[in-house]
C-alpha cells in the first residue's frame, strides 16, 4: 500500500507532552512575575490556541503581558526543556 500523506495526532497519541506543557507554562509564569496556576488548571487548557490559553489562565493580563508570556513559554517548551 502506497501513501502520499500520513498525518499523526502527535500530542497525546505518539507522545504525552502534558508534563512538559505544564512545566513550561509554570516557568513562563514565573519569568513574567505572575503566580503560576495549579497544574490541573494548566492541563485543562491543553489544546487551546496560545492566546486563548493564556487568557483563560491569566484573564487580567494585558496584550503586552500575554505576548511576553508566550515568548517565554516557547523558550521553555522548545529550548529550556530540550527539543
């Protein structure tokens, strides 16, 4: 059988990345000087887009704060926690 395209649902299917996501979210909150939410709350937003996820976890944040948070989250997820 020949396939032209294979698509994998990576997160949760081939790799359980929840712990890495929660750790990266927690570190990003600490970086921006905000209180990190409980790990359970962080797990609840997995699957949302970044803007929506940050707003759900930190609704009082400004646009600038969310931008810096996302920048720090990506650093922790991609660089600090290994790739």
